[in-house]
C-alpha cells in the first residue's frame, strides 16, 4: 500500500519528496522553497495523492511509513547530497542562530561536512547550556567535541566546547567526567595538570615562587605567558570547574595549581573580576593548609579591587568564597550576607547548578548554628533544583540535610532511610566528600539505633574516605564529627580485646582527622575539644577530660555556636553527673550544665540531645 501510494507521485515531484523525507516529517516551506521554486504546485499535487497533508498550517507526511520508505530507497551518496542541500538551504534561510542550529549541525554531519557540523553543534550546545537544558547541552556538546577533534578544529574552539561540556556534565552530577574534560581543555590551552604528585608539587612550587616574588618585590610575574584569548578561555574554564575541585573532589594540590595559574593569567590581561575571584580562591586554599593569616592577606588583596568592579552580578564567585572564609572563623552575619548576595547573583543569571550549591552551603551554615528549620528549608530548595536538573548528587545532598535534621530530632528510622537513598544516588557520582558525610552520619545513626554491625561498615567506608580527601570548607564539619561520635560509641561497646584494639585505632584516627579539620577551620574547635574530652574520660583521665570540655564550651561561646555550647554543657553534665565523677566535679555544677543543655536544646528543637540531657537530669 505504501509503495502504491508513493507511485502516485509524478516523476517531477520525486526530488522534492526525497528532500522532504531527509528534512524531517514536518515540511519547512521556507527551506524547501530555496531548493524547489515550484514548491506550492508540488505540495498541492502530493496532497491530492495522499502522500502529504496539511494540518493547522503545517505540511507533513501523511504517514511515517511513507517517509521511511523514501529514506530506505536512498543510496548513501544520494543521502549525503540531500543532507548537504537541506543544510545549505537552512543556512541560507536562518543563518547559524536560533532554534534551527541544532538541526543544521545534524544535516551537515550527515552530509559529511564535519567541520561545519562541529561548529553548529557546539553553538547549539552553548545555547542549551545558557537556558539551563543541561542534558540536551551535554548530548550536543559531546557530538561537537568528537567532530572538532576529528577535524582538528582551532584549539580555542575545542577548548571552549570541552569547557562547556565540562559544565554540563557537572550539572548532571558526573563530576569525575567534568574534571577529566576540564583537564583536556587545559592541556589544549598549554596549561596541563601534571599527572604525578611530584610533578604537581614541582609545578606548584614554580608558580608559588613567581607569586611570592611578585607580591614581595612588585616585579612583573615571571610565569609562562599566554595569548590574551587563550588566557581568557583558561580563566573561564578554571572558574567554571572550581566547584568540582573544591566541593566535590577535595584535591587541593590540583586546585592550588589551577588557581595560581588562573590568577596569573587574569593579571596578565588585567581581568579585574577574575583577579578578585582568584585572589579569594587562593585565600581559601591558604585556610586549608592551614595558613589563616595568609588567607586573610589574599582576601584583603581581593577586596581592594572591588571598587573597580561595576556590576555586582559578576561577583558571585567572590561572595561564594567570602562566605566560606567568614564561616570558617564564625563570622556568621558576614557569612549569611555573602550567601544572600551570592544567591541573588546566580538567580540573576539563571544558573540553577550554582543556586543548588548556595542552598547546600547555607544548609551547612545553618546546621553549624543549630538552626534546624532553616537547614531543612535550604535542603528542600536543593532537592527541588536537583530534581529539575536531573542531578543525582544535588538530590543526594538535599536528602542528606533532611536526614541530618531528622537525626537531631530523634527520628532515626526516617533519617536512616534518607541516608540510604542518598548513598545510592552518590555511588558513581565521584562526590567522595558527600559520600564521607553520609556514611559518617549513617554510622552515628546506626550506633544510636543499636545496629552496630552496619555502623561499623559505614564508619569503615567513612574512615577510608577521610584518609584521602581534603575538606575545602567548614561545611563538612558534621561528617568529621559524626565519625568521632560513631567511633566513640563502637569503642565503648567493644568487648573482646581484639575488637577493643581495632576500635581504639579507629577512634584515634577519627579524632586526629577532626583535629586537623579544626586546625583549618576554627569553627571545628568546639567539637574536637568535646570529642577529646569524651576520649580522655573513656581512658580514665578525668581532670584532663573536664579541662577539654570546658575549653570546648569556651570556644563555642566565643564563636557564637549555640548548638556546640549545648553539646559541651551536655557532656560536662553527663560525665560530671556520673558516679565516677564524684570528687572531680561538684554535683550542683554537673546539674547546672545539664539544665543549661536541656534549655538550649529545647530552644533549638534538637530532640535527640535534649532527651539525653533530660534523662540524665531525671536519673540524678
């Protein structure tokens, strides 16, 4: 029947039918009119033959089978020639802009015009990325990158495509792939990241030496020069992947090398906004070493350049980094103000991936302050964005913060369910830091639920990750602290000598990791001092334990962290109230600490610790 209907078409209409079949089921009359001057006549003839039909001012094949039969009848050479004609006609009508550029790339690719196809697909992918269609962007840019590599497209074009593809796959949660693509682009631009640790160290030392000489003497930088266009592309690339370096991968040596290179490239072309951002990046990295004074020095250099920046929207990166540094030192008002400005900036440009990161960062900030309702709200906002983006890592982070709130509200079963779901989503995403956080908290929840086997399994996973990642900001405190809580619980529960020895080693490692975290980020000090106090008490060193707990309380008060104050009061009360504490702490002082803990925890709606305080009071 299909063949009989096609045979009704006059011989003169057959070239048009073949063109239309290659162009698609719906007919674009403007494009086909370039190829066939007598288009309107043949459209009517083919409609009368029931091959085409017109519906709502659109012409199309009456049935897909008709188009499929026409396509099957074409030779490869004929198919290529027809795609070329359609591509050239589309380019004549629409140019290389707008919604047609993706289809234009497809036709040129099918025609064997690979260089043109690569350009069109790269342009289409960039457009999809701008409007937030990251999945579509990734598919288009992957095709463009392959074609540009095959045709040896200019280096800057290839680097730009890889940079955009890196951003697209990051938005989809494919973090390892994001960084691999960024590294390929950096190599194209003449700034490869050395593959070995010793190679990276040598490269960092060279950049750092040039940086030190420049700052100390004011002499011009003595680093590898880049052409201005290449320098600008490198800046855009390294800025776009900084979140993956800092937040996801935690590879500070790679981050330091990239950020120093970015700063020097920005200075070489006097890119002020980029200088502002990279000075802040280096300030944050200095905090992670930990060299706090150096971090504040670079933050000051960045702030001196702010009057030269006309558009505050372009300062999203600055506000992000300012929020990280302010939060590390407990400067909460300045941190929250920077977060609000960061969110405003990324909402203005419509970057939903960055919006999710703001909500994640703010959720971690609220959690440090014990503000559970606000933590939940930002976790919910991150969940919505993750589901809209189809990004498993963003969804997992939102679930993690919801689980953390439920944990502190003593809803352990629901917290375990969300953490299990989050860990399933994280698997394979390359987000080692988020996996560490979820595993640590799952271990702590399992200890409280009395399931010590799963607790040990989750803690083992968390400890393995803790040994090989570096926290880029203070917002990972809960993961480090939960590992100590779980390790303490497992050590106390251990009965056999071999088990005690194993859990003792695990506890020492967890405390050391939390202590190193607190050296980098001062807001971690209250938690490590409380953990150390509990550790010393466990080993019979009562006076040292209480001194550590009192120091933890003082640090929490200085840093204005009410949840940490409440925890310090809780453990001072619980340990001081126990029979073993007789003669070490006055019972009235122990009761005062428990009352303070119960009052503060009620105000914070932290039911889990609050119940512990109230039970200790009742038992006394």
